């Protein structure tokens, strides 16, 4: 069990997201981001499957075919597009619902922080965009408008840097000056 290492990773991630959300004026979201990671369902699995270079959910999924920690997490945290799924009105099954922009902004903060935590010294501003592209095939349930908005933010981050990305989110996504 990697208790201390996992706790450090979760705390560092939350600290970065909190700082980023505060930059965007999303105070409550910054303070409450990922609190479910401290719940027994998520925390103890995180310790058990901790590796330090990627989410423990990936290892739990690899070993068990499912990540119970992830199922718990995505159902409680609105900054994950998987939270925003429902049965479609046309009866075709489950589909993505467009996310409110404040949660897309938090999702951006989450992805930036996760990239920095897991990539460490090797972090590059294009890393969150590369991760987004890598997972594109898996994101069939992300609403197209949400996907397009997040991709635009990540391209600004990749091409123009953090200051420009946060400015874009403040002005264009959240409508703040």
C-alpha cells in the first residue's frame, strides 16, 4: 500500500486545481474539487493501485476489468463529462448532455493539474491536448459542444500558454472581464 504517496498525489492535484479555479473566480468549485477522493471507496483503492505516473483507476481497471473507484468518482464530480450522461430523448440509448460552462472550466483545470502531477518535470503545455486526443475514441459520450469547447481551450493552452488559456476561459467561456 502506498498510503503516503497516494495522499501526497491527491493533495497536490487538489491544491493545483484549487489555485486554477480561484484564478477563474470558481471559488466553491476550487474548494470542493475531488473531495470524494478521500472517501473510503476511492482512497483505499487509490492506495492499493497507486503507481505515481498515472491514475490508480487505470491499474484497478486493468487488474479487475472495472474501476470501482472511478464509478464512484464520476458519479459525484460534475467536472467529468461522464457525469453528464442520460438516456437520449429519441430512445437511442445513453448520450452526452452538454455540460454547463463552469464545469467545463473546472474540467480544464483538472486536466492541466493532472498533467502536471503525473508528468512532473517533463510537463509540456501540449500534454493535456495530447491526452485529450489519445482519449478521443473513448469519448463517444461527451456532448459534441462540450468536446469542441474543451478542445479549443486545450489548443489555446498548447499554442499560447497558460496565461492565454486562463484569459480565454475567463473571457470567452465564463464571460468575465
